């Protein structure tokens, strides 16, 4: 039962991802038509520089007027791969108003304005799909939102930024420092000229907000996500991690509190055991570990970025949205009915690895241990190393709240015998 | 917009999976209602022994007459977790005829009669979902069928049977032989009293047929799947694998031929490099590695069996089917438009690891090498070990067709200097 009138697709943006979407729509047109039940036609491509020659794209389709394109009224699906907040947000809203459904790869926009955009989609009875916004080609939004819809998700913990994983993997495998590994990532095209969004965790935090929202059926704003970059991770930290049988990854962690009454979302570097499936995720790959009541532990692994992988995710959504349009239905919209409170970072409970520079004299360990005890932070192991009047103490704690740990560290800094706190790192995945 | 009239669910079977489905439907009723948009009600439970007390299930719902239950006419969704061909097949068909959609966990039935069941569902405008039929809780059917619907899948290679993975992992880590590892699996409840379906690869072959059908949009019958069990894998094979930097897994492999014109599906033990993500899948876990044109390499990992994980997959499907019912739509049905020919095992191209017992005298290697060359099988490496007049030759080949390799082995057996072919194992994942 193939419909012959094609579904019309407007493409906003024709960079690395957009050009790949257009290419696959052309080369795989027959397959897409068979899977959708109707042909799909590229009806317009909005770009900033329409004069640029784009291989495989009919110049007659290219326009610089994106607003006019989404207002045409005959567009079935708008594919937004511009990125950034504006003009993407206005264009998506206008698209809904003019009868189109939307497929987006825009993590920053979804993390910031997901609720408003979902509301606009719902108001007009249209779909908003965005599998490509998190972890590139890895099917993740759909499994969380649909496959696990009958389960209770308790934790989503993932490597969701390929640039930082490349850098950390390089530091781990070669012993390089942060700057050296970043330089290599830049030279190989894995890091942008300004790597801030990646290395300071902004990109991962946007993804954490999206994942937490879906996993916990709760609105999680970008501001709700605690964020710590990985620029201060040192070769010494990797050496400490190795001694513990761990490596270091930049993790996005979305958790339900043990009492189930609240959730947290955070991004920071953390030590994880080498035996954990996330520890062996190499290079620029992404992987997300999901823990739920009934399913147990699941992991999703694949390329987290790049033109082709992102286009794969966009096209999967395009097929779904087109199918929904043909059947007159819409897919799952925002699900925020649980409306759980999002707790601050101080409420997060985990383990910590703390390196202290201390005076090499008797009684220091007793002083330090007393401070931990006073703040209710229980010590798992302590290792003491001394030379030339200086010494270091490496303390690994049992599970404690971030607030208790912060209080402990503040008090430790005030001790005369503690010369400095060399590093504090969370320990996850145990 | 919550509908108050509940959707009615009939549960066929109340064993390990069914009882867990019933339990979660009760304990998570509010969440399911919020996610579906209407409450779901357990309207009947068909079992063989209705007199048995079932905790948490109202005895008034229990019946031994499954046919009457699916014929009631007010059932929205039938959940079939009986397993086996009959009466499951008749009950599912009857359910469609009486207006219900179906969620099934029945791999044997889907592999054998998937096309007919999909046709029946389509004829009555109903859904047939079966995420739980392959790899338990791991979202796999939905990602292949929906997330990758805009991509071209070239290979699906997975560990889809937890029992055999437990046995092989035990042999690998302890050096145990097959029987010893099987005995432990039986004692721990990982293997059934009659382990034939698992260890002879029947279970994995059913899953391979289902996966290949979905991945390649082509009907793949159970008979199309080449099947070799893992009962003859020895501790010596593991020792050989280790020397190559490999381990041994029972793999289900669905491949598109390099020219794209045909597909193959097979189940057999194979060596894979320790660096491959599938090599580190431990115990009874499952994992499926997917390679596609645009997305590249993806992996899905999780528990492949068990009551709770399977129930998670069943309930995810139940939510989707209920949502479809409320919106008057159906999800993706069978997609077999590509109708690619399924090639026989002889056409499969891969590498081989062959151990030969040979006479320890000059010229043997030359004779053996000539046989390989005559059959067009190119040798990668040879290792010769001799003692006491007996010697062994371990040959690892480059890529060659299964037919060429079979011809080679047949000719080798006829050589006077070859006392026996100790083992032949395929090498995958390189």
C-alpha cells in the first residue's frame, strides 16, 4: 500500500550532518519509501550561504530564507541541523504552527527549551523527535522512552562526549598530560579550535539534562545539572586511578535517590573500575549504561558524533515521523508526569578519592581521620607516602554525600599539617 | 488527557515471565497509566493449572481456557508468554481475529511463523510486538526496526544465548572442559535439565532468523539459518584461541554479502579477538554488535534472559501497543520488501583456524600448503609443533568461502601424512 504523493522534507542546515542527510535521502530513496510507505522528497534546503555549490543538491532547492521555507505550508517534516538556540528555536516553533513535524539534532536547544518545544508540538498535534541530540548514532532516546516505558529506570551513566573521551583515553594509554592530549585531539579533528563546550562539560551537561528528563519522567533544566570539566585531570590522577584498578572518564550521571523521592544529574570526571563496561570505551566512542528495576544493567555503545552517524539517527527519526504522519498519529511526547524534585549536588551520594599533601610527622593521620569522622565521612582505605619531610595521604572513602565531603575538605584545608588538597575525584560504577 | 476506561490485557502463561509481568502491572499501575494515557487492567490469566495459588493475582481472573479468554472480544492486548509453537500460534491468530493486538516473547514461534502471524496482524489492523523474543531485556528489535530505519544494516553479530555464554566464559576463565562447565551451569540454574536447545544452537538460530529478517527487510526462515552447536569446543580450542589473542563465543551472525545482493544467517562457535567488544561479555549476559553504513559500529548489551528482564521488554511493548491502540494507529509491521535471497553456508566468507595432526616428517607442510592453494584458500599463518614422531600444524587462513574451506578439509583428510583434523573454527570480528 504505497502512497504516491511524496512527503515533503525541509532541511535546515547543510553542514556535516545536513549534507549527509540529503545524500542518504537521495541514494536510499527507494528503501526509505518502502519503509515509510510513501516516497519522501527533499523540498527545500535552508543555508546561510546559498551561493556555495553543494554536491548532489539541486541548487533550485537551496534558499537563505529558512523562515519562508518552514512557513510554506506544504512541508511535512522539518529537519533542523543548524544547532544553537536561535534561529533554530523560532524556526521549529514556526514549523509546528505551519503544520510540520520536526526532527532535530539540537542538544543545546532541547536541554534549554525542551518543555516549551514539546508543548508547541503537542498544541499543534505534531511530532518532535531528537534521537541525534544525544550520543549521535546510538539508539538511546527511543530505548529509554519506548523500550523501557514499562520499567523503572534508576540510573543513567554515560560517556556522552567523544572529544573528552578521546583526550582521557589518550592520557590513560600514553601517560600524556591534559594539554598534550588536547593538542593531539585538535590536530586529528576530534577537538574544535575552541574546545570549551566539550572539555568544560557543557555539551555533556545538555545531554544529561535531556537523558534525566526522559529517564525520570521529570523536567530537568540545564541549570539543574551539576557540571565540572576535565581540564584539571592530571597524569598523576591517572597514576592514582591505576593503583586502584581504575581509569578516569568524564561521566554524565542521572540518578534517582535511594528513597525514590528525588533525582540528580551531574557531569564530572570520575574514577571507574577497569572491570566496568564503560572503562573499555576507547577513543571518541560513546556509551551509556542504564540501570532499571526489571531489566537490570544495559549498555548502549557506538559513535557519539560525526556526520554519518548523526545522519543515521536523524533519518531513523524521519522514518518514524513520516510513518506517524501517514497514520495520523503522533509518537510519545514529553512525559514529565512524575515531576520529581531535582536535588542539588550536595545531596549526591558517592565515593571519593582524595590526595592530600601533608607534613611528614607523627599524628597527621590521626588528625585527618578525625576530620573525616566529624563530618560523617567513613574512610575505606588510606595510603601514606613520605619523603624529605613531605608526605602524601591518599584517602578513599565509603559512600557519603557531596555536602559532607565538601565540609570535610574545607576543614582539612584549615589543618596546619595539611599543606594542600592535591586532588579530589569521585569514584563511580562500583 | 487521561482516559478513564481501562485497556484490558489478557495474559497467556504465568510462569517466570508471566508472573513478573502481572506483578509489575500491579505495582507500577500508576506509572503505566501515565505513560500510556489510560489505565491498564489485567482482565484474565490463562494457565495450565488454575488451582495453583499465585501470589498477587486475583483467583477470579485465572482460567484454564485460554481460547475463551482471547475470544472474549473486550481484550485490547494479549500478552503471550507460553512459548512453543502450539497452542501459542492458534491463540495469537484467534486474538487478532477477535480484535486484540499481541505482545509475544516467543522466539521459536516468531522464527518459524513470523510471516504468517504478521500477515494475520496486518489483515486485522492489529499490532504484533516481540522485543522480548530476542536478547531478553536488551532493546534490540525496536532499535533495528525503528532507530536504524533510515540506515543500511550490513551485519548483526551477537551473543544471544546466555546459557552457552556462561559455559564458554567458564571454560575460558577456568580452563574447564565442556562437560564440567555445563555441569556448573546446570547446578546454578543457567542451563536446563535438557540443554539441547541452548548448546546445540537451536535457540540462537531462532533469534538469528528474527534478527536477519528485521535487519535486511527480508524473510529469513529458521531453515535458512546454518546451525552448529558448541558441545565439541574443547579446552584445547581455548588454548589455541588464547595463543591467537582470541576467545571463543557462540555467535549468531547475520550478514549482507559484500555485493549487497544476498544475505546469510548462521550460528556457530567462533574465535574473536580479545579486543572486540563482544569478547568481554561475561557470564549469562548477551550483547549484539551491529554494523551499518551510516551509524558505523553499535553494540547493545544486557541480561538476555530471566523473568524480570524479559518482563521489562514485554511491558515496554505493552505500553507501545496500548498507545497505538489509543491513537488508532499501528506500529511497524513486517518489512520484507527487500526480499533478498538467503545464500547457503557455502557462500559465507570468513577466516578459519584449523588444527591438523600430521606425521612428523619433511615435506608435510608443503603437501598441506599445496592442498590449501589448490582450493583457493590463502594461508595467513602456520605453526608447526612436533614431538615423538607426531606433529601438529595450526593453520590460520585469510578470508575464504565456507565451500572452499570444506573442499580443502576434505582433501586434507585424504592425505596419508594427515592423521586427523583436530579442529576447525571460524575466526570472526576482525
